């Protein structure tokens, strides 16, 4: 086996999806995902205890399915990788415990990596060479982050992140207000398809001139959520018919406008003509459409991994570990733990030695 093409199994359990992926260097061999979304739907959002229990039940069958799809044996692996954070503490602990057990039983090196940087690594599985530096916009149910990636395995800088609700959470909450099912992202997208995005001018959080000094690249969607709720309350009080499609389209436009504007501003400020989009919310049709159109006007190239690799998955975790191995990074010790608030600048968790 060439040192630059390690065979790695990745385990991802940061939220409600049990992801097992197997890669050989930059080549995707399998990407198995077991989602507990239906179990959370009855509660209208992710319940940490339910997610952790679902991971426990899904891990072994998911590993077996991934190994079968890849056509390998566990003994063939060169390493095991796992998400150490950030994410839900209990869910992370399940994956970390399983990865340690698997690595020890197989006598294979173990790499504990950052979930958010994993989303960036997903793009290397698309086939084309990734150029650095790049600005990365990661948008999911639990995270909205803007990053400057100078090097995937050694230099990732956090430019800004959400100060309250992540974009995905905002979609879920507005869907609930509109009486739409969980998860809210796809439902808002469907409802907005026939709506007018200019019908209602909802606020763009942290986008005023007074916000630029301290929160230029931060995001806030809590005020937007409140504005939508109040607009609906006032319309109902006045007996005005509510056009769900217009409300959904106007809300979605406000979110997309803020995300794309801040991302392209970062590209301009740092002189980086490349933008990488990642995270489950990238599946939103309007976000991709606006990002591609406005980036083209600004002379910025946009990269979007296949949508199957945008949601949480184990393949991106394995891909990041494979790159760490190929560039000579030592494995993590067994002393690391789950870290729900792991900073994005900590690409690999080494663990501590006695």
C-alpha cells in the first residue's frame, strides 16, 4: 500500500446521522448513512438522548454494510478515524467509544478529527484537485461557520460563526410556525418554490454598518425568526390571508442573502477567488442558485461536493484522516475524548500522554 493512499474507515456520530465511510486516499469506496431523523420528527427537532441511542443501535450494522460495499475486510484497513467534535456530547461519545474499540481490536492507528474540517475534506472525494487558500461556508442544522482554509490539514481559521440559531435551526423553527413538517429545510424549499422572495422584506441579521467591526463574518438568525413570527401574528390579528409560499420564499431569501453576502465579502477581503460550500443546508436549491450566480459576477469559483457528501457522513471523516496520514501526521492517542465545543482550528485531536 502506497503511503499516500491509505485505506481508512471513518465514523461520524455528531448529531442524528450515523455515518460510516471508507476511502482509499482520495477515492470513495463506501458511504453508509443511517439516519434517526424520523425518530426526532415527532418531537420537532433533534433530541440528544434519542440520537445517542440510535447511534448505538445503528453502528454495527452500518459498519458491516460499509465494509461489504467497499469489498474489503476490516483487517485491510490502514487506520480508523472518528469525529471527536463539535456536536452533541452523548452522540459523539458513542462514536468515539466505538472507534477506540475498533482500532484497538484491529491494532490499527486512530485519528480523531474535527467534524467541521471534515465537511471541507468531503470535497476532495469529488475527484478534482482542491486549491488553497479557499473560503468555506459551512451551513447545517447545528453549525453556520465561515472559514478561511489555507491548508486542509494544518491551517484553518474561523472568520465567523452563528451567535444564536444556526441556519438549519432557523429553517426548522419557521417551518414549525408555518405548520410544516420537520425537518424544515426541505419543507421550506418546497413551499417557497411558488412564492415571491421579494414579497416581504425580512431583516438580514448582523448586516448593518454598525455590525461590521465586531460581527462582520458572524451570523444571527434569531431576530429573523422573531420577525417572521411577528409578521404572521400581525397578519392573523388583522384577518389578512397568509400566503405560506410568499412567507417561506421571503424568509429563505433573507437567510440566503446573508450567507452569500458574507461569504463573498470574505473572498474579496482576503483576495481568495474560491468558495467552498458544505453542510446539509447546501441542499437548499435557492442557496446554491444565488451563490453560483453572485459568485460568477464577482469572479469567484464555487465548489460544492456531491449532495450525498454535504450532509454528515463518515466518508468526509475518513478523507480528512487519509490526508493527515499522507502528509505525515501521527495518529491520535487513546487519551482523547468527545468535545462538543471543539474549535475548528483544532483539525486533529492528538490526545494527551501521561
